[in-house]
């Protein structure tokens, strides 16, 4: 389990290796199985991302993968990863994160200047 602070993205370190052939077509699905946020990868943003291509193409896209927790959210996150090659071979694993609560700075909002009449309460 990897700890990250709330409002902080977590880079996903995922790569596929297929000893049969680098040119064999593969598909990889990365999905949030529990937690609150989105996945970002290769210009996509969703709670489930599917990548297809040869091993090197998919691995290149996976280098951009990250989990982005919802703003000010904290808790446990589980991300499932599954892959299949064109020969029917499959593999799966999961990644776990704990999004830690951060004490956000206190802010004071000042009201705009107000006019009141003498001897009256605002």
C-alpha cells in the first residue's frame, strides 16, 4: 500500500511483458475498483481505461498513467489491472493506495465594505 496526500496525483507504475513477441497485440484494462477519483492515461480520463496495441505501444501509453483523487477526499483506493494478448494469455494484479487527509489552510473571507447609518446596528 502506497500512501499519498489528498489532492495529490499518484503515478501508476505498470508495464506489460510478453516474451512471445513484442509485436503481438495486447489489451490492458486499468480500473478503479474502490475509491473516489479518476484515472488519467494517454489523453483519457475515466474510472476505467482500456489500451490496445502491440506491447511497446501499450507500455508507452502506460507511462502516463496516474490516479487523481477527488478534491479533498481521503481513504483507501484499489486499482485493478488486467491484460490479455492475442494468443489468449491473461494476467491481472491490483495496486493499492491510501489517500491521507491533509489539514487544509484556514481562510478568512472578508465581507465587502458596508455602510450603516449613525446610531443603527448593522
